[in-house]
C-alpha cells in the first residue's frame, strides 16, 4: 500500500474545486475595464456650480482685458459675443471662451452704439466707456450675470436675486 506524499494532493474526480483562479479574476477585471472605457465617455457630464462660476469669472476677465487694452491703446476694441455658438472672443487678443452646452447662455446687448449698429458684442472706447450689456450664464438653480456698465465700462459678476 502506497501513502500520499503530500497532504495537499487529492483525487482529481473526488472533490470539486473551490474559488477562482488568478487568470479568471484577471479576465473579469479586464472585461469590466473595457466596459467602463466604452460607457464612461458617453455619460453626460454636467457643469457644477463651481465650474459655472469659473465660466462667469473667465468671461468677466476677458471683457476687462479688452477694456484695459482699449484704454492702453487708445482705440476701440470689440469683444464678440455669439450666443448661438456659445462663444465669447476677445477683440484684443483673439482668445476665446466656449461655454458648454448644458449651460444656458443669454446676452442682452445694445442694438445701437456710438451711432452705429451693434448687437454682436460689447465695444470698449478709449475713454473707458462701452456699449454695455449683460451676459447671463445659468444651469439648474445657479445663475450668474456679467454686467458691463455703458458709462464707466466697468465689469461685474452678479448673482441675480431669485424671485420669492
């Protein structure tokens, strides 16, 4: 009679294997990673309150840079505001800011400015004055207004009061 040499050995057909092998676990993790790689980019990414505020501040900074350039260069500079394309473009530097699709983008601009037709942007004059306007960015319950004063050319970011 022959004795077993190892307590770990067993008959191949007498007991069922327990647990998973390392190879099976690696395959499952790889499949899950592939599925996550396919699904994750298609999930909608919404703009947070902090990100919405940063878009408002970036828009105000772009407008302020154009106002300062008009004062420094002693020439008119127009900041292009295109609500359809969701774009704000600097007239001084050409730098653009694109607002995401999930943010509501509205612009109230003057129709006439300095005896010329306006409406496509805010013009800053060498005197510091401007054509004025309001740009509203909102998403869900959060909203910001970037206001350009026509007389002083000053730019401010305001959180509008909610109706009660």
